[in-house]
């Protein structure tokens, strides 16, 4: 047969040199996008951190240049790059051109680095390979060494000149390659957050950051390390004095595996306003935790469950606390180190060492037990706050289930919501729900709609202001509960002590468009705003996903007569009215300000408000969440001074719409 490719012994090939990284960056960096570019930066930073933590240098300088190139400079011992007699190669080749080569493979015996962030011998080489250009300037042993690479290829070999300076160290500058990464524009926040975190877990080391792109210049240093960080987060609302302790041990993950060393720094406190748990291993931030997170969950739940029982804090037949109840008021940072580390992958976002989990669990349980005995008042306050969190969570969950039962039943809508007018189609990709003002508007829209895909629900008068009402009042309001029932997607309710209090599911929304249709007068505008406030408070995702629309109603109906011919035009603004009038000069005209929706003929409703071909819809999809919040607060919230000023400035625009007898 022709056309088929042969798969034989000649089909197998291997990547060599720089191509091992440049053609498959995600294998090394976890991504070929921005995240991978960020991880390459962290690989170089890690090497400088390892030097400083071993006592060689106390300042690490990071600079981003206007061309997006990055530079890291330390005052450590300087990377060895000269000839290596045992390997019979230059060290610069091993460091920058050889994957799985480095000076940290014998750290379990304490050689070179006891506790190292970079263990795999990949970082410097992989980052160099993934760069458009890479240069290194190294000072050590009385010499200045220089190296230059372009797209993974060395240019000019190793330059070596005598150096009279006293300070040793390494400066590395590179430009991430757009041919390797899809995006190299690293956000400013990545640098500031990363350097701050490293300052937290490397007490006394200063991280100096200069960014030419944003003209940002910051220095991060925590002389007291993680304890100072806990105090900074908690401020003056800590429930107890922060606890700090250190521990060391040695063990193995499996009986047939080698023994390794572990040490940990742990700081914690409790707070009824903020919470934070962060894990670091060999100073790498463990975004997904792994072993330390499992240890914390086991130790804290076990300790505080026993404490609550022993001190009679549980009510009769009350269920035990969960980690979620503890986490909601816990401030905790663990910075652990080990001479052998099992990361879940090269990006070092979680570790899974069994012994580290066992070691941390044992240390935490022992320290918590002693702390609880020696600090009765502090431990009582912490336990009582945890129980407050627990009972709040359980109450909120009960409320959530009740709300879900109320709002998301499967009973036919027409039978359980009065005056709701359904459409024939059940396809949520096509159907539209019109929210109209009153029974009179219901009549005209019902007769003017396309019953195949347009449904209608009337609201009676001005609904409750959801920005000021509490949940109990909101869910006792028939207008609001009827609306939510008809929408079908439930509500989003977020409280301080239960972030999961939600019955909302966007996939259950029964309508492609939710259209607010009110009179073009002051009362209509207020009803429209109150309905939008309901969406903002109970189901903001409908706004952010662009599911909510406002149907514009014409302000003027203009009839033009010439002989026996008569034609009607609609103008939605004063400017449109002037434009229509100018185009109809010479004809007999009658101009009528549009009536309320309930007084319109069905044909007019179809043409102006309901026909997808001729209607005008405004999609409510705010670009700026902060501005949206400020606007709702101005119109319906507690910003009374702002509302008064707004009326003074803009009120005259609506005076002609008021009925003044």
C-alpha cells in the first residue's frame, strides 16, 4: 500500500545539545509559556540562595532590563568554571551545557551544600539553553571569568583575566528566548512575591530588586525570618503570641532507602481576621504543599479535637472539628530543609517524602501539646475561635441546603411561579427571559413576543435593595425568590467563615439572555438598578459572564405623513430625535413621547424591544470589578455623601422625566 509512513529501526532519534531543552521546554520547566519562563528565572535565583544560605554572601541583586533580559548577582564564592581534572573537562561545560551535572549531588554527606534548593543539576544549563543569549561574569580565586552563549551555543570559550577585587561572586544575565517560550513578559508581582517569600525563609539575606520596565526599586529582608512574617500578617489582631520553634531529625522514606537529614523552622499563631498557611522546602515555595500540608492537617486536628473534648468545649453530641475550621483562623509558616528531597516534579511545587511528613507530624503534635498546657488562655482562645468557625460553617451549610432546595427544584416553573409566561423551547442556548415591569407590561410583551424562545416574568413594583438587606430578608422576598427560581442557576453566597456556601451552577442557567425591560423613566431606571443589584449580590457571575442585558426603550415615537402615506420612526435619544426630524423635512410630523411599556401596541413592542433584528440591547458586563462595586455603593449602598454629590451634579439630566403636577 502507498501513502503510509514506515516505522522501523531508522525511525528512532534522540535530541542532542540545546535541542533537549529548546524543543521540549515543558519537560524541564513544566510549561513552554509564562510559567516556564518564570521557573527558569527561579532556577538561577536558587543557586544564589543556596550560596547565601551556606554563609557565602548576604545580598542578592535582581534586575530586569527594558529589553526583558534578567540579571541575578550574588557575592558568594563564584561558580567554579575552570578546568576539572577529575572530569577532564571544563566546569563551565558541566554547569552550563550538561544536564544533570552540578555540585549538589553529595549533599547528604555535607559536601559543598548541606541543604540545597537546586538538587537536580538542571537549572543553569536548562536556562542557558532556553535563552536567546546568556552571559556570566564570575569572580573567584583572583580571576574574572566571562562566558557568552547564543541560543544555547557557546561563543568564544572561557575568558580568564586576573582580578584585583576583594569580593567574589557570580553575575548572570540572560534574555529568555521567544522561540522557546510563548511569553516572556513576566508580571512585576511575580518578582516581588518571589523575592519577598525568599526573604521570609532566608532570615537576614537581603534581596534587592530593580525593574527598569516599571521603575520599581525594592529591598526585601526579614531579620527574624518566618516569625517576623507571622507578626507582620497578624498585626494587632492576633489571638495569641506567635509560637516559633526549630527541630532536627534524620530518617528514611523506606527501609531500603538511604537515611537523610531534616530540619524545620515552624511559626504559627491564630487570628480572627486573616488566615495564611505557607510551606517552603529548601526555601522553595510549595504552592501545592504535599508532605508538610498533610502533617499540619493531622497534627492540628488531632490536638484541638482532644483539647476541645478534655476542656468540655463541645456541646452534647456535637460533631468534631475539621481542618477547614482550624485553617480559617490559622497563621502558619513551615520552612523545612532536607538533604534528600522527593519533589513531585521539576517545578518543585510539592514534596512527597514520607519521612518528612512523619517528622513534622510528630514535632507539631509534641509542640502543640506543650504549648496548650503552658498557655491555657491562648490555647482556650484559639479553641473557642475554631469552634466559632465550625458552628458558623455548619449553620451556613444548613442554610445553603435550604436555599438550594427552595431555588433549584425540578417542579414545572409555570406551576410554582405566579404569572411566569414560559416559552416553548427548552434549549438554553436559544431561550431568552424578559424581566418586565408590572402586569400591564406583561400583557403587551406577551402579545408582542416570539413564544417559541421568549419567556416573560413580571416584577411588581420596586424590589428589595439587596445591597442593604440581609440574607434572611432577601430569601423571604417573593419577587426575588421567584426570579431566582425562574433563572434556575441558584445563588452565590459568600460569608467570612464559609467560602463554599454556594448553590450556584452556571450550567443550570435556563436562558441564553436575561433581559431587563423597564419603562424609560425615573421609576423604570430605579427598578432596573435594583434588579442589577440583585444579580450583583446573589449571582455576580451572570454579570461577569455577560448573560444580563438591558432592553432599550424608545423615548419618542415620530409619525411622518405625506399624502396618504404614513410611516412611524422611533428615537431612543434626544440626538436621534433631532436626526430623524432633520431627515423628514417637508413631511407632516407628529411627535409623541413614548408611553409606558404597558401602553404600547404588541407590534411596537416586537419592533422596538423584542425582535432580535431591530431591538437594542445593552450587555451588562463590567470591565472593572472595583468600579462596579463603587457604582453600586454610590447608587444603592451606604455612600450617602457620594450619592448626594452625584444628584447635585447629574440630577438635572432627569428632571424632565419627573411627573410634576
